């Protein structure tokens, strides 16, 4: 399954490199009175921002691989 999230009202956007190692790690958490904190990548690199809202924009279900 794939899903696409749409974040709105971004603040504090910071991009500090992007590569294969950053693509393996992410975090999304609710922050009281501050919205949603998003981390794409590890602590030393990647993308960080806060959003005022998030919604599910699209889903896609497919067979990625068959089991032997």
C-alpha cells in the first residue's frame, strides 16, 4: 500500500541533505498547541518542518511482490 499525505501551513522548514540513508527514517508526531512535527531522515540530515494540519490525499493498493 502507498499513501500520500498533504501537509498544510508549514513553518520551520529545514533541509539538510537527502540521500538513501535519510529515506529510511521518518517521524510524525502531534505537538500540543504547535501542530504536527515531521522528520524525514536522521538527526544529522534530512528534512524537518512543522505543519498546522495533515490529510490523507491518496492511497494506492497493489501487489508489490509475490511470495515463492
